[in-house]
C-alpha cells in the first residue's frame, strides 16, 4: 500500500478547534438520514459488470431511498485481469476483501458483479430492486455518530480528523479514498471496444484503529494525495465494521471539493 499512516488515537473529545478555517473541509450535514455503505465488487474485464456499475452510480447520484444516505465503494478485483485486459483500478486488496465476504456469507466462491450492503447482505450487483430492499433494511440498525473534518485540503498530504461516539458494537475504524467520474476505453477482453464510466472507485482502503462499544474515540490520519487523482472528485469515507468483516455500524464522508 503506497500510503504511510500516522495515527493518533485518544479517548475523549476531539481537540481540533485550533485549525485554520480556510484549510478545512467538513463532513456533510446528515439532515436526519442514516449512512449506508454499498460496496460493489466489479471489474472492467467482466461483461456483466457495467450494468452493476450503473446501478451504483444511480444509487449514489440519485439517493433514491427515503431516510438513507447511500455511500458507494466501487472495489475493482484483479482476478479478471488475466483474460486480456488489466483493469487499471483493480487491486489484490479488493480481491482479498471479497474473499473474506465469501467466508462471512458462506459462499462457494467469489463472483462479479457482487453488491454488499452494510456488510450484512450480498447479491448480484445489477439487481437494483434488491439493492433498494437491502438499503431500506439497513436503516433499522443502530449506527454510531461520526464527525469528520479535513485540514490542509490544498496540500499534497492532508489530515483527516475523525471523532466517533455512540458505537453500538466493538468495531474497526476504516478509511477509504474514493474517486468519481473515472472513465476507461477498454481495448481487450470481454468489454473490448466499450467506454466505461465509474463512480466511487476506491483508491485506498485501510484500517486506522478500533473502537469499543459505547466508547468515544478521536483519530488523526494523514493521507497523501497521489498526483494521478483528481482532487475535485475525491471523497474520504470512514466506516465502522465488526471483526471478521461483519456488519457496518456507522459511516460518514467528506468531499475535498
């Protein structure tokens, strides 16, 4: 992973009030909605994946489920790369994450496109009706409160400040860097000749700490922005997930634009 993480973890209230306002980007207002993480395991080498990519794009852009703030994570696996087209957004990290879900859900193998809602339900990623049903179900779960703030948004290395409270379970704290409005012209493989568009492509995904049930935690995480990323299309997503890659019980995001 091309990212050096320096983590400061303290229990109590986040002390970030001294940061200059001109360098800040804050998490969006929630307006009473619950954040729901929708993961899509996909590949540019898979001919059945583009419809699922479009489903994720609609969920993120249209926000069609009442009471839900859909946060997308498009994770491109690498096991299709040997068929003639190396997906430029693929990573063995996402293949390994999907394999852990295979165990969680008792599946006999991994497949694409696969959608996972809040770590609790999996199904074929192009099934938009099932996606709507599972997102609505996810709203029943108690969620932690996450407050996010970013300083140094114009620098090569920015700082993400996270404050977590009210966690309903002991979980890990994860950070994902996602990028919207990505395009590829596929020259080989099952999608040869097609131009594909992607939303919420995960560029980095890593764990920054743990939080115990009922506790509060404040974390400060430096993140290096790579030159090839379009800053105006980046989001920082934070989510809480149980051990063994179980249910997600809190999430939030902040945009860099």
